[in-house]
C-alpha cells in the first residue's frame, strides 16, 4: 500500500551552492538533498487531503509579509545530536523575520489544512541531508561525524516567496515538488 504524501508550506531556497561543500563527500548512510528540495518550512501540514490545497494556497495569497534576507549558519542535528533524522542549517541572519513569519501564519495554515498544530516554538532551518532510514546505526554514525566536522555555510539568500509542497512523483530523484508558489511582498 503506497504511503500518503505529506504537505507543507515553505520558503523555497534556490541556492545549489549550499550543497557544494558536501556534494563530493557524502558518506555512506547519508542522503544529500537535491537542490530543488531545499526549503525553510513555515508550516508542516502532514497528510493533508489534496482537495485542501486550494484553501492553503488562498491563505498563502493572504500573507502580508515582506521579503527578507537570510544567511544560513551552523549545521544542526535534528531533533537532537544523539538521534539525528535531519542535518539542517540554522538561520544566522534573518532568524527573527523567519520566526515572525512562522509564528504569525503557521496556525492559519494548520487550520485550513485540518492539520495537527505543532506546539513547539518556531525553529527556522534548512535541511540539507538525512540519514538513510535503511542504514540504521551506520547512518546515525555518518550523520554525527558530518555534524562534528561541518563548518558554517554563510551564503546570503533572499526569502521572496511561499510555496506549497508535497512529495515528488519520483522520490528517487528528489523528495518534494512545488504545487503552488506566491510571492512575498517586496520591501
């Protein structure tokens, strides 16, 4: 039985350069994201019904938030360094704007999508790699080694739009696809 795809609203990150420091040295057990998969999640919606997509996009169009600059910082092991399911870049600059956008709008997106709210405080980040689920301890060890050796990645970026994402049709190539995208307000 096929899995039910997840949906989320995110800021697309169009910067293949974020992956370049690691592209040639991905250890076994880790999967580097495809450049088109890079994003900063605003609201995770889970296994939303596809017919709810129009309502989410309508809410995206209602967002009144200025485009902003951001710069990624240190690599984080999430949810914790002891049990890593994602290797993600923290947001060093533009953090307060990203938190404000998430805090102001994620509840609205959860409501229209019928999603379960995430009560944790907003944590803006850009996931760049994941341990392969099938690799078990090998993937965890590779993720922890990578985390210990990684340097900050201060590449200036610009948050200019919101996009509704779901799973890609061929997840062997990339994980996600954009269903709809709307611009943030020009400052």
